[in-house]
């Protein structure tokens, strides 16, 4: 879970607007049917098209070239793997220029592994 938060927070800071200080908000909620929902919201550059919202979780998939932003292209793929192993889901809502909100849902109890 530490790696999940580290990757999401690093991205929120990396993809900030040049003329605006980065701002990151984290909140959570609990619903009996779904489990825990955790949101990490930033005021960064956002995604230029929501059709990329699933693609960015694939290994080595980058929306920006290496010359614009450093990175390997595996950070969000690792996040997806972590959430999947915890029987949860992860998704992003974003608009270009308006930041992004990465949300993940984790069940209250983890089936079969004693967590929860």
C-alpha cells in the first residue's frame, strides 16, 4: 500500500501546471456494499482525453514523451496490480487543465488472505 500511495502522490506532483503550485487532496469514505473508497485529487495538467483513462494503467504506457516528463511508465501499472491483488478497483476521472482524481475501492475484508 505504501508503494501505491507513493506512486499516486509522485504523479500528482510530477504532472503539475508550470504556473500553479501543486495541490493534492486525499479523502476516503466507507460504504457497506462497496468497502473503502480513497480519492487522491490534484490540480495538475489532467488527461487530454478520458479515452486514455484505462490505457494509462497498462505497463510502459505513457501519454507524454520522456523528454517532457521523466519516468518509466510502470508506476500506474504497479498501482493497478496492487489494487487487483487486494480485490479492489482503481480508476481516474480527469479533464485537461483541470487536474485528475485517482480513486480506488478496497473491500472491507480480503477473501482468503486474512486481511481485513
